[in-house]
């Protein structure tokens, strides 16, 4: 990271509590590592229980005033945050690359996507809907309004450290809620930079707080027991999501859950092969495969299978892999050696279960890199087909009947994302038979702040972005008045 005069800049690595950057009560720190070479990027402050309590209390104290601020005033803070981060998108992208390892193009795209949530929710802050009507019996007027839900705990993963934070912070602030953000341990620096941008945009003290406890499990359990907390918005694995749903039940805390995916990608007979290959490449390789929306289970019609494998294989074999700090590298590192080894293990298991490695299948000696990989002869129901790979591995299953592809695609606990390539009308009709919260037709990416993001089945509850995202932080209130 460099400053305007070219000197190396030290990223913020502290807690943010009640409008102040602070070290944390214990003075302890943990290293944030660059996964491409294992070097330490920064030592981040550990938040103790007392620090987490202080953050929640600051959020509780700030809530009455912030929730009473005019929607226009809140909108303007968000708009300024959008402008600040737009001007500083390269710095934000560099922080993302340093701690997450992803390719420069992915990090730069994430910086823009993340920043757009501030612009979108600056616009939504002033458009919260309401209702006023006569009851059917004509005995009263029905007024429906929305109130900010209260102190919100926001928990984010490492794979999109900027966008997953802004997709929660922006609607929460727009709605009038106050927040405590807990980012993933691997990527706190990006979260700190975003929180700093919001502070510079003029958000009052206590409205946004940032904590990084040493052990998330016990710390979050404790936070959810705090009487001020009314909302938990979580993005992460289904496994942790399930645990948090149970914990939220104790105090009937409202939850929004953006959980894991296992996206099918269907190539129908008659699909434009080049379009399908390019779309599949993007759907798989964006973010190096570490996306909840990543195409995971490829179902390719028999008539196109061999050509598809050859063309996608050639494309993957030509990918340049390396540090995200060099923009020429198309795919960066995975977030950790642990994640790299998890991907390697899944590929080894797939081979043991009969899959064939057509391209790749190797991990780096140093750094958390895994080669773009194409597996053929993968069996539906095999371990890799049932797992969220979270790495650059395309696992191909062949099918013969369209109805068969639909039932194979729907045969999963996950229901976040699906992709269909084929004649447009047929693909849209088929999309409606897929049990997924989002379906991309003849394209490799769907994410847009203006569109509802979220899943069905065990991929989650609720939606982020769009006009629905702000409703997750509002409670409906009905007022009855004599007619
Ligand atoms: P994860 O292990 O579930 O962690 C996510 C967050 O939860 C991190 O901040 C983590 O903190 C925290 N956490 C872990 N254990 C916890 C516990 N027992 N109680 C409370 N918090 C806890 O997920 P990940 O590996 O970071 O992210 C990958 C997963 O996220 C994938 O399954 C992916 O599909 C999913 N994801 C979903 C979406 C979506 O929109 N549906 C978007 C992105 C990612 P620590 O880091 O400190 O452990």
C-alpha cells in the first residue's frame, strides 16, 4: 500500500469502538498474512470480551439519535462513503490483495462492487415504503410503517472482505440501525479500511464499530446474549450459520443468513458453445473459485460434452497464476495454505472416486496457489460433487436428458445459485424449475447491488441488495386509527 507521495502506508489494524481507533484491552495482536508468500502484512488488535461489550454499548447508546436522523442525512453519509471509496478504489483493492491473495482484477472489481452498495443504499434510504388504507370493514385506517430494528451484529467471511461488509453496513445504516462488524480473522484490514471511510464520511460515534475477537465462537455467543442486540446478519458457511441460528433463537434475535452454495451449471443441447465456455470460465474462475456463487457442479449435455471439455480445458491451461499484486496474473492465491490443501484433498478424493484430471490438479510448493483444474468423468453424488469446492476446480458430469439435468441440479442441500446455457426461451423456462435463489442465463456473473442476492434451502434466509436488503434491518409496524 502506498500513500499519495509513494511511501509505503501502514494499514489500520485496530479496533473501532465508539468513534475511536483503539488497541484493545489486552494489548494482544494477531498476524494478518499474505497468502501468496506467507509474509505478515500487519499485526491486528485482538478484541477482548470487554472490548466487544464496549462496542455493543456504544452501538446501543448511538441508536436513539441515529435512528431519529432524517433519511436524507443518513443517505448523504452513505453517498460520501461511496465517493471516498470510489476515489480510493486502488488502495482498497491493494489491501484486499495483500490479505486475501486474490488476483488484481478480482480485487479491483470487488472494490467497485463493494463501493456501489453505499451508492445504492444512499438511494434506498429515502425510499422506504409504507402503506395507508381503509380496513375492509371500514372501521379503521391501517397505517403500515417501518422502524429500524436496532443494534445489529454483522459477521462477514474472508472471500469478499469488502463487498460482504458493505452489503450489510450500507443497508443497516440506511435503515437507521447501529452496528458492530466482526470480519473474518484472515481479512480484518479491508474491514478496517471501510469502517475508516465511513467515519471520514461523517457517521456519528458509536454507529459503526469494529471488533476482532480471538475466538469467534465464544465471543459471538456472548454478543448474541447482550440485551441490546436485535439483529444478526451473517455471511459464511452453512455449518456456522446453523449454529448461529440456534443461538439467535435464545433471545429471538432476527437473522439474515447468507450461507454456502454448490451451484450447478447446466449446458443444454443447442447452447452456443463459445458463450457457454466463456460463461463457465467466469462462473468458475471469478475470485479464483472462492465464491459462494462459483459454478461447482457442471452438467454438460452429451452432444456438447467433448467439445466443451476441450475448449474449457484449453482456456484453463492458459491461465496465468501468481501474486495478485501483478495485474498480469489472472488467478491469485487462495486465502491460506489450509484452503489450498482442502482443495487438493477434494481433487485427490475425486480421482479416487473415478474422476480424471484433464488439466491441472497440482498445488504450489510455496504460497497458497492451486492450478486451474478440469476434472471429467465426475459422478453425480460423489464427494466433490456434493462439496463446495471453493477453489479453481471444474468438475464435469455428462447428462443426456434435459429433465435429468434439472433433477441432478436440484439434488443438493444448497440452493444459492445456478447457471444455464442454452437457447434463451428454453433456458428461462428451465431456470424457473431450479431450486435456487439466483439463476444466470447465458452469463457467468449475476451480482448487482440492485438485485436481490440470497439463497433457498440451506443456502440461507433473507436477501441482500435490491429494495429487499434494507427491509432486513427494518421492522414492520401497523398503526390502527379510527376511520
Ligand atoms: P465461516 O468459517 O463460516 O466464517 C464466516 C465468519 O463467521 C467469519 O467471520 C468467522 O470468524 C465467523 N465464525 C466462524 N465460526 C464462528 C462461530 N462458531 N460463531 C460465530 N462466528 C463464527 O466461513 P468462511 O470460511 O469465512 O467463508 C466461506 C463460506 O462463506 C462459504 O461457505 C461461502 O459459500 C460462504 N459465503 C456465502 C455468501 C452468500 O452470500 N451466500 C457469500 C460469501 C461467502 P473467524 O474468521 O474469526 O473464524
